[in-house]
C-alpha cells in the first residue's frame, strides 16, 4: 500500500485600488475619514511591509483612472490635470489606466499622449482604447509573476 501526501499552498493577492480622484489629490479636508495621496501611499507601504512576512502573499496597487475634473487644482491648469498626472506618477503604483475624464479636453489629451511613457512607463495599461485606429497606449496588457510565484495576466479597461 502506498500513501500520498498532497500539500497545497494558497497564494494570496491583495488588490489595493483607487480610482475617480477627479483632482482631489489632497483629499476632502472637511471629510475626516478621507485621506489624500499621501495617506494611500502610506497605507500601501504598510500593507506591503506587513505582508512580506508571509511569502505566499503579494500585492497589486492599481489606479482605475479619472484623475481629471472636479477641482480647481485639476481644472485650473493648462493643460488641465497635468499636476494630477504628475502626482499620481510618483505613487508606488503597479498599474494604472486612463479614464474617460482624463481625455476630456484636447490639451489634456495631447499632454497625456506626450507624457504617459515618461510618467508611467509600463505601469500604464489600457486594453480597449484606440486613437486613429491604433492602440492609444502601447501596453495593452501585463503578464506578471509575483515573488510568491503567483502568475497574473492583467488587462485594464477604460469606460465612459
């Protein structure tokens, strides 16, 4: 008689996602439960620090788009949202995508096209947007292997 022992290891993925900032990168100061970009960056850093103690756990920090429109900070610049894009690019994001509000004006659209690679590099993924019959963003998906061995195929979609 033979005995087999099967050992399964559960791999965890913690997904931390922000979206629809609409220029509120400084948070809503009148809403005490809301933070700002510094709050989310600090939170992500602590989560990552804590889960590195467990080798079977990994994180993805994702922005779902729509950094533009809604505040004087995002709407009062030329081009609109340029400082919002710059602030977002300084976060430790693993992935981000463009939102429909990020492409609402010609100046913002041109700024986005000219600076996306410089600001976000391979972290910017948009699967479903085309411009003049070609993909708007060169990265349409990401294949990633986390240190815990978790394999992921990621596609991000913009919607309006």
